[in-house]
C-alpha cells in the first residue's frame, strides 16, 4: 500500500510562490518544514499568520552538510523545491548567485534526497526554460531553449532533475508554471512595480514598446496546481501550469493603472531588456487532465492584488528602500545614471 504523504520539506517557503504553497499546505493538513536562506527576496512575514504551525530553518541550499542534517533529523516524506534566484534583470547583471543556488543548490538537494531515500522530490521549474515563441504553445516535451542567464540556470536545474530520474530512477516530478502574480510578490517584478510606482505618481517603466506577451497565473491557483500534482502527478513526469490568459505587457500595465485610478501618461517606455523573450505560452492539457483549472481570472486577480498592496503598504516600504539602494549601487558601478 502507498505510504500516506504527511511531512513536506519546502525550500524557498518564505518566497512569493513558496509561501503561498506553504500556507495552503499547512491549511490542508500537511506537516511542514521550511528551509530558506532569506535572501533579499525572502521574508518570513509571508507566513506570519501561521506562526508555530511549521518548523523553520534559515539555511542555504548550497550548504549540503546542513541540508543533510536537516533531512536526517526531520525525515520529510517529500521535498518541494522552490528556492531560487528569480529576477531576470539581476541575472543579466551577474549570474553567479543564479548558478550557485539554481544549479549547484538543486544538485545538492538531489544528492541529499537520494542519500536519505526521499520518496518524492517535486522540482519547481519555469515556463522560461522553453524560451519564447511567436506563435504556438509549448508542451512538456518541447525542447528547452532558454535565452537569459536566469532561465539558463533554471533549465540546467530542470535537466539535472531529468538526468537523475533517468540515471538513478530518482522519484521526481517537475512543474513548470507560467508568470505568477498576486499578493506578497517582491516589488521588483512587473505587477507590483506598476502598482507601487503608480500609487506614488512615479513614471512606470515599460520595456521597449510593451509588446511582449506573458501568460498570467494567480499565485493561489499555481499553489493549488502544485498541491494537486504533488498528490496525483506521476513520478518521472513534467507538468506545465498556465492560465491560458495571455496579455501584452503594455495592456497589463494599462489595466493595472486603471485599477489604481491613475492616468496612462505615467507610462514611460525604456530601453528593452537585452535578449527579452517575446512570448511565453504553455499547453496545460496534462495538468487539466488531473483536474486542475485556474479559478481566478486576470480581472479579479488584478483587483485582489491591487487591494492587497493598498492594504499592506507597510510591508513594501522597507523593501523599496533596499531596492533603491541596490539599483543605485548597480548604476554607480556601471558609471551611468539611474
Ligand atoms: N514568480 C514567477 O512568476 C515564477 C514563474 C515560474 C516559476 N517560478 C519558480 O518558482 C520558484 C519560486 O519563485 P518565486 O517567485 O516565489 O521566487 P522568490 O524570489 O519570491 O523567492 C525565492 C525564495 O528562495 C529563497 N532562496 C534563494 N536562494 C536560496 C538559497 N540558496 N537557499 C535557500 N533559500 C534560498 C529566497 O530567500 C526566497 O524566499 C522559483 O524556483 C522560480 O524559478 C517562478
């Protein structure tokens, strides 16, 4: 008889998607251990309503010895791996931390999981590993063609997991979500950037002419999809999770400005991101066959997200100060103006 899954070790559980998943996992009865280094993007405040309901280790996944000790002591049934460096612009400036965490960190987790015979390893990959496509959609068997340093490290991690599945019969499942948005997202990503700049009547930067297309997935829907795949997904398989809701970046920005009640002349077109992927698009029939559908459409998701940021301006205030300092340093180093 199959052993009942009860204890999850979640890496990156203090990040944006990892915390949404952690909150849902605790609510639905799992025992949870969170391992997070708390980088600039991590914050245990995202789990503040669940204090005392999970165990927390402030640990770097690059430290194989410490991860080994945690897994040895906690004996989780499943490891769910969200931890990563995730911001494309930062990876373009310097990819080192991305290689360390996303590639070496993932291999460490594979090593430790094998050593302690973990029964299931769920790897959170991304739609960005497929690269972009002007038309058509990517299925789970499409070729991996990443085009920026972030997605290259995520593709490397995805391939390391695939290699472990084939070489060692490693009991892993790979999940590739599309662009997430929602409450608690770190304010360097598109949706919170637009909300917060607009609220402060600052110019809202849009890369190029805003023609890039993204498939927007509400974070709670993504976390629900991951929970379903954890239960019903087949070991050795990959699953895309997307909403089928594609939107041009410029239209996304305009929709947010409308929700915040600000004029479109706040939009400022800026030099495009180097190598900017034009369009991501996933075929999600495989996860739909398991019974998953997004519940939150873009309209209600944006309303909920804007409301959340308005209600939680205190949380973003410190983050914005740290971010400003970071970009100031970057521009000083490059000898150019902000
Ligand atoms: N945000 C998206 O739209 C999106 C889409 C598809 C896939 N993903 C993937 O989902 C996962 C989570 O993304 P997110 O947006 O929540 O990221 P995030 O940047 O909000 O959170 C990442 C978390 O990982 C932690 N972390 C980073 N390096 C670590 C290390 N070395 N050791 C331990 N913890 C470390 C951080 O402290 C943080 O809590 C990532 O693997 C990402 O590639 C994200």
